[in-house]
C-alpha cells in the first residue's frame, strides 16, 4: 500500500519508520487510514456483529416476529430498573447453564447490557457464540434505548422518557443514517 502525505510517498509495507518530514501534521492521520477494501471488510464485519437501538426498536415495533430475540445480560436488580419490552433476562454468568432452556439455537440473539461504557453485552454475545448461537450486540445498550425515548418495562409497568436530543433526532424518527 502506498500512502501520500504532504507531497511525499511512502510504501507502508516496507517503510515502517516514518521520517519527521513525512509525518502527518495531526494525530488523526498519524496512522494512515486503511485502504478502501480493508475499510469495507472491517465495517461490513462490524455490522455483522452489531445492531443499534433504533434498528432493534424498529424491528420490534412492527408487531410481527422480528426474526431475533433480545437478551438482557444484566443482573436482576438492573433488569428491575428497566429493560427492553419482550427481552429475555439471562445474566451473563448464567448463560452456559440456562441458554439451552431459554433460547432456540436457530433464532439469532441480540444482546445488551447497560451502555457503551459496559462490555457486558459483548461478554454475553461471546458466551452465546461459544455455545453455537448466532449473535449480535446492541450498541448503546439499555442506556441508549432509554435515552432515545423507546418504551421500557419495569416491575411497575411500562415507561417512556423524552428522547435526549444529543442521541436522537428532534421532531423526526429518522436520523438519516
């Protein structure tokens, strides 16, 4: 792969030590972007592993079988604070012993935990994949589910909060992405 920066050309496969003259002027380009083919492979793979809360909510809102099951991997106390309506509650630590009783291996599973600062949804997805389930992780977790204004359940019933304008478009359901 050849990279051009500020009028110089360097072959990244053979030139691993950049000279000060060839170094990009900012930290974004300090490491050159991947080739378009590598980027397409990476981002395509990312979509195979992840779903966002608005896509999950849209699929669940049709009233028809979405073709997947949503799994909340948090503790019972967390589940009681709020969860995605219709989600299966299965804390990550219990997946090895209980997944076979609660989930159908032929149905993909979308896992979530608290939010982007928590990797519990990732750990649950890994545990399920190791047991032979097709799985995706819901980016943003329960935090972004609630922040985007989607209805959630608690032991007291269903609730909905106003959408946070920093995470969800104002006056439309379509973020344009």
